[in-house]
């Protein structure tokens, strides 16, 4: 062990270092007892102690061979302490006969504990504080050999290793505890945050709903009166008819936008989707049929191809109808007269593959990566006049994602497109 030559340590620093170790007044500990036993046995001394020198007492973290009541009390006042001198100097103290030693001849340990020969090694922390001593005591005068002092020095080193192991264990434990507490706090903060976000989400949904409904009612009136006026075109000036037709068209566009926003809100805020078994082939056929008139007015070759077997999925019928409606109506909307739109339902191993293929305007490659973003619209020479909200495909993707499905598409500009999705078969 290397002893500091000279360290300016105030007693309060040293006492603070001792307190930090949390060893004072702790129970008997077998690992320290093993070391005092070993010291006693190897040096053949009747008493061996691990003392911790406090402000006004010395505490025995371990003791072998002390008489009662000291053995049970596990401490003495400093009036009975040789070890305090080891701590004061931070150096070994070797005494062959205490009765004639100038430093300790008046110490009460001589009479009360029969300490005649004493050898003590300082216990020094890694930051240089002497906190106590490992000492051996004999009741007879004795000349301690250099070999015995070396043994004691080695054992003092072991005592300090033991103390430091405990310290690092305690430190680790403290860090773990701190980490645990921090993670608990963070968890609580996240819960609060989550709750706030959910509340805000609910408020947003409610606001959108109220706003959309409030818009829909006056819009219904505007459109209703426009339709009524258009029933009496014969009494209207020609340019007024055009104005009213324009009002009606704008109203329809606005209504579509409001309906799309409401649908999206319904889908994204649905806490528990109403998933039930449904025959997908029948649903696809139903949506195909509702678009027959639109396809006919657009002058398209419109066809439906499906497997004969009814294919069933677990799903929300309102949402899936909406997805099918969006894809089919897009194909009709973005295909010029004379083109074809084919709706297909097929089985592919454990999935249903739904596809709408058209020979329409197609989509330039540069736009294809953003098609499913909300409000994204493609403006080509062929399509810029066609109305829409840019929410349809976004809605389709949201719905299919919520059904554990996958959206697929392929499009070649000015040749045509295929939009569809896979859904797991129930
Ligand atoms: P919109 O309401 O504009 O139709 P969508 O989200 O349904 O919104 O579609 C986004 C854009 O993708 C559309 O503006 C359109 O340009 C393009 N698109 C969608 N389907 C087709 C299709 N079958 N053929 C060509 N373009 C399409």
C-alpha cells in the first residue's frame, strides 16, 4: 500500500468521506470478519479489528477477541482508541509496549481493553482519506516482525478492496434505482402527454365534425335552390342559367370535399373498427353496379370479372365500400370516352386481390410517389380540369392499412393505370 506523504485533509472532509461509505453502525459482516480472523490467525495476535474512526468514537466494523462489553457494543470512545492516531497521520502505527510509548501511554485502552502491543494499518479510500484502521493487538509486549507488518498491510488492502466493491455495488444500485425512477417519471410524462394528445385529437375530431355539418346544411340549401332554379330555365336569361349551373357545380365539389374530410376523420379516429365477416365479391359487385350509370355516361367499356367462389374477409363494410368506391370512381373519372375500365376480384393464395384497371390518362412517374399523400392531386394537361379533393387515395390507403392489407398500383402516363389492394381472406 502506498501512503500519501502529506495530504492536507481537514477532519470534516475525512468524516464526510466516511459517511459517504455508509458503513458506520452497519451489522456484522462475514466478509470483514474473515479478514480479521485471518489477521489474527496469521499474525498470531489474540485481537484483530477493522475500526472506522468517527468524530468522537471508533466503530468496529469487525472484531475478533475483544472482551465484553466492547465485543457487543462494537465501539469505544476515542479515549480508548489507538486507531485514531493511524487515521490522524494516515500512516502505520507500530507499538511494542504501549505502557511506555509516549503517544498512547495514557490511553484508557491499556487498562480497560488490555492493549499492550499494537500494530495498525490505515484504511485509505481511493481519494486519499484515512477512514479507519486494520489492527492487531496483543496483551503482552511484543516486537512485530516486518513479515507480520507486511501481512497486515496486505490484509488492510483487502479490507479496502472489500469496501470499494461495496461502494461500487451501492453506486450501481443507486444508478439503477435512479434510472428506474427516471424511467417511471418519463413513463408518467408520456402517459400525460398521450392523454393530452388524445384529448386534443378528440377535440379536433369534434371540431371538424361540427364545422363540416355546419357547412353541409347551408350548402344543401344553396344546391337545393340551384336545382330548383334550373327546373325553370325557360323563365331565366341564358347567362343566368350558366351562373346557376356554375353555382351547382361548385356546390357539388365542395360537398365532395366535405364528405371526403368527414370520411377520413371517421376512418382515422375510429378507436374500434367494426370488423365483421363479409363476402367481398358481393361488396365489389355492389359498388361496381352503383357506378354503372357514371360509366355509361362517360361512354366507357365497363366490365366486372370475379371468381365464382364467394371470397370472405373480416372488415368494416362502410370503410371497404368507401375504398372500392374511390378506386372505381377514379378510374371512371380519369379515363376518356371510349376507354375501358375493368374491375377484378381474384384469389391469390391466402389473399384477395382487388384491381381496377383502366386505359385512362395514366400518371406521370414524377407524381407517383406522392399519390397517397392527403390533398395531393396530379395536374396534367388531360386532368387539370377534373375536380377532386386529393383525399381519395389517401383514404383508400388508410382503410386498407387498417385491414392488414396492402395497396398496389401501376400507372403509365397516357396509357392507363391499375389501382388495387390485397386483403387477407378470413
Ligand atoms: P382526387 O379527388 O383528386 O381524385 P385522389 O386521391 O383520388 O384524389 O387521387 C389523387 C390524384 O391521383 C388525382 O388527382 C389524379 O390525378 C390521380 N389519379 C387517381 N386515380 C387515377 C387513375 N385511375 N388514373 C389517372 N390518375 C389517377
